[in-house]
C-alpha cells in the first residue's frame, strides 16, 4: 500500500501545482490588462492633440498655398504684397500652433511608451526565480 499513498500524494502535489500555476497566470494577465488600460488612457489623451495638430498643419498648408497664389496674383494689384504678407502671417501662426500641438502629443506618447514595462519586468523576475529554483532542486 505505500505505492498508493505515494500516488495520492503525487496527485495532491500535482493538483497544488496546477492551482498555483493557475493563480500565477491569472495574476499576470490581470497585471497586463491593467497596464494596457493605462496605455490606452495615454493614447486617449494624445490623439485629440494629434488631431488638432493635423488640422492646423493642413490649414497651414492651405494658407501657404493661398500665399503662393497671392504672390502670383499680386502682379495685378496696385499694392502687390499686401495680401501676401497677411496670408504669410496667418499661415505662420497656424504652422506654429500645429507644431505646438504635435510636440505636446509626441511628448505625451513618448513619456508613456508602448511596452507594458512593469509586466515585462515582473515576468523576467519570475523567469529568474524559476531558474534559481530549478538549480536548487537539481
């Protein structure tokens, strides 16, 4: 009968290992979900800034195009450069605004990053712990 007792204790050990592994995986998945939610929050903040930057840069392109048209058309007006300077100033203001929005969006995304760093760090620590335990058991 000692063989039956060792089979039972082996089964109990395997059941315990299974439960611990299940808890381990659930914890890691929960960490990953939490960190990905944080990343999504950063994207939600940066995307409107990026959209504003894009809108202002497109407007700037249109205004600079109008300035180029004004240069060509200025040959027909008594004051040749009046419209050109006006459009150039407005276009420069839009370009400056768009650049400021784009820089803010870039800084926000760069600061947050894309990799779930805490989860990766914890998984690396877990892998190192498993290696140490395997060496100790051998």
